[in-house]
C-alpha cells in the first residue's frame, strides 16, 4: 500500500486556482493548485493552444477528471491522454466522466434533444462508445470499467482507464 504523498489540481481558470490556493492549500502543504493556460473554446478562449503538463514522466498514480472530457473535442482529448500516459506511473489509472453512448455519430458538440438544452460552445460533447474507446486504446490505455450514465445529475458515464 502506498501512502498519500500529494494532491495537485490543475485548471484553465485562474480564478478557480486562486480560490483553491487560498482556501484549500492552508490545510496541508500536500495540496497544490496550478494554473495551466491552455486553450478551451468554452473556458479559456484567450489562451494560445494546448499546453503540455508541467510534470516529469511516471510522476502520478491516479488522474481524476470529473466533467472535463465532456467539454473537449477528440483532438484535445487525444493530446491530453498522451500527456497522461507520459506522466502516469506503470499501471496508473484515470477516472473520468464523459457523455458516451452507443449508435450515435462518433463525436458531436451540443447534440440536439440529448439530455437537456445546451448553451454555449462545448457545453456537452457526446461520443460514440467504440470511437471513444479507440481514442483511449491509441493513447496506450485500456478501459477497466465503464458505467453508462452513472452520474445521475448530468447523465455522464464513468470510465476508469488503466495504463497498458
């Protein structure tokens, strides 16, 4: 059993990072929060492109993404899955949520008549299950667990990936 070493939170929203540093970092020096000025059409339009994660290889055991890939297109997801593969330790795992369904187009931003009304860029990006799993496989991961629409409030699916 490994002991808890640290928690590092990353976000493209500087206000969220400042809030976390002000209110959460004071509980432990094991909590760090880092602003990553990466582009996202919904949350950070002023940034210039995607950004590599500022960590060395094999640095993390777990990556947790709640409602992150649900606001990203597949090209961005592929970029970050490759980054996660680089920074995860051997047999590392990723917990993520996303909108994943069977028998739909491979990728669609704000699909009509899906769950509820969408508002704004990348409000809800839905993926076809086989397409999404292929992105995962091409980035060096395998799906360990898939729970369709497991998050009741948002109807997002839960996916746990293991590094190959």
